C-alpha cells in the first residue's frame, strides 16, 4: 500500500509540476429587480468606481456576462448579472456554480418607506436568494451589497436596520 500511495503522490506531483493556477473566477450578482446589480458591477468595472444611471429600456434582460480584468492584478472575473424579475427565477439555478463569489444586492429605502412590510420583504428576499444558492452550491461566498444608499441621506440608523434585515435573512 505504501508503494501505491508513494506512486500516486509522485504521479500527482509530476502532472502538477507544469500546471499554471487558474486566475479566473466568476462574480455573480444576485438580487431582486431594480436592486442595483447592474450598477454595482458597472462601478466595479469602471476606472473611477462609478456607474452611470440605468435607463428603463436598458435594464438587464435574462443575464449579462462581462469579462473584468483587474488592473494591476493577475486575476480576472467573468461577471454575471442575473436579471431579478420573477420570470427569470427558474433560470438562475443553471448559472450558480461552486467556484464563484456572489454579490447579494439590495436597494436602500428611505425611513418613511421602510415599513414593517418592507422589513419582512427584505428578510424574505435575502433568505430566498441565500437558500437558493446554498441548495445548489453549499458553502458559497456571499458579499452583501447595499445600493442607492444616498436615499437615506446620512440616516445611518435606517441603513443599519436594513443591513440587519439582510443579515437576518442570510
């Protein structure tokens, strides 16, 4: 047995000696419709970390794939922007993969709109996306991203409450 184990180790070392590590990964944006997924990805890809407003007739339909070569780094991402409309929800499962980083994106709302119903919906949204992801890819890495934070206009308490709702769902 020791000889076989040694031979297997030698074989693996020999075949791996000339390999180059994979420096590419998927970055997949998840979230409901109009949560800011497209804008968050556009900001990441732009040199000044800003995104232009999205016109209603140019919103993501289905999904959008973009290659992101990280400047100054030996790594690249294939970004996947999944449309958040309910009609596309059944197709999302086909694009959830283990070797990916996920952005769970939600849109901040002002205090007057952050009702008890809005709280429940935010928790439900986060739980739904995370459950769907963990069924398909257990142990996935998820970064929570809040967009449109300017609508809370410095109201950090409201923003923290919304973050807590997302954490509760996660």
